[in-house]
């Protein structure tokens, strides 16, 4: 532990020594306006566009998405996934909700933006986090330092990086690294390849991009470097990898000022699995219950019609049952809306 802390200290001191090939020094800052981490109903700004191929394996199933386009902010590391990337968030776009885009904030909270079709209301779905941008900065900074320090540790032979898949094509000389990375309670294995040509892209965040992108290398090159391939494997043999197709300077903004915030609360998200899928499952259950109530009401109305015009007692009997079913439907709708935090829509009813 003392050796790692010593190496970490040495690497931090040595950041002022810059390679002759360096085009973007570690101390240089991006000039991009940072995005808000608190106001999710604001306008977000980004300065680089990334096109990449993303592949992941979960529960034995492999899914590959080609030519995914997203935008990054080189000051705070936030990202924007536009509507065109809805294949990445396929379960968000359905008969209830139109997916308009997602923003990955600088504190690593993700916000989904979409149109609530039934109520014609733009909504911002947030996943709760207790981190700040400063926390994320420190975690990424120390995480990357720890990984590279392990690669450079004297007397230890670093792992050989994996062979690049045939699906990945990059015009340039590459340099790869492989080793374990550690989260708060997780351990994963990272394979990462960098373009050996220096990058001129200046950043203020330790890592800009999803898995690939710009990374501050404070151990080997002491420069910003362009990561073009990255694969993270979990202990359960699941993985996610990203292959960089291109990165280019391009201004982009997303106006979220008209999207009303409400949280994907724990009641909707569930405690395990994919939060968006859990929400979708809840919506399906809600719809099924509403359809059952509607069918029961239709049956009661038919029976009421069979009472005959003169049989007031019969008509009142079924009318009471119809009213009760209608009340059940209203309460069910209020229940799901309240659990989703849509208090404003409850008050209108």
C-alpha cells in the first residue's frame, strides 16, 4: 500500500514534465463552458462529437450497436446521447414515452428526456445519485492513476493486452494495456488501446468519453492521449466494449428548459436489474390492470342495458358497480402517477 501511495505521489509531482511529443499538456484547460450538475432543465453545451461502435454481453446475450453518435463536454466530462442513439436506450421509446435524448451529467447521473405522450408533457427522468462533480473527478483521476501505476510498477510484468477484434479498424500505431480496475465494491478487467500519435484535444476532466475518448496519462506520456478501444469485463463474464470510429470538434447544444423534472424513483426503478426495463415492466403491469378494469366496466354496462328502461332498481345496481370500477381506475392512475413523482398531473384531475 505504501509503495502505491509513493508511486501515486511521484506521478502527481512529475506532471509538470511533459513529453516533447505532447500537443495537449495535462495542465492545459479546455475552454468549453461547463454544464450544470444541479439544474437538469437547462441548456447543455458540448464541443466534440464521437462516433463509435458499442458491444456488450449481458446474461449470455451479445448486442452490438454500430455508428453510435454522442457528444462530449471537454471541461466537465458530461455527455449527450441524442435521439438518433435510441437503439442504445431502446426500452425508453414506447407507446407511453417518446425518447428525445439522454444527458450523462458531470456527477455521473444520467437523465433521460422524453415526451409523456398521454399528457403531452416533456419530462426529465433522473436516476438518483449522491455524488458531486468533484467526487467523480477524484474517482476517475485516482482510478486511471491506479491503473497506469500498476502497469508501470517496477519488477512486475504487466499483462499482455488482448488481441484487437477483427471488427475494429484504426489507421494508426496503437499501444495497449491490460489489468484490473477497482470500484467501490467491484473489480473488473480492462483492456485499453491508445493511438500513439499525440492528440491536440485539451480537457479539464481526467476522462472524456464513454469508454473511449481522451484520457489524461500522468504516468507514461504525461499527456492527453486518445483511447480508441476499451473493453471492461466483469467477474461474471459480462463485458462492454467500445471501438472509436472518429472524434471531431463539433459544437452541440441540447435545450432541456421545457422538460419538467421528475425522478425514476426506487418504487419504479426497482432494486436490481436495468432501471429502465424495471420502469417499463411497471408501466406494462399498470396498463394490464387498467385494461382489466375497462373490460369489467364494459361488461357491467352491457348488463345495465339488459335491465330494461323500466327496471330502475337493476339500472341503479349496475350503475353503482360501474361507478366503483371508474373510481378504481382513477385511483390506480393516481397511484402510478404519484409513484413516478408527477404530482402536477394529479392536481389537474
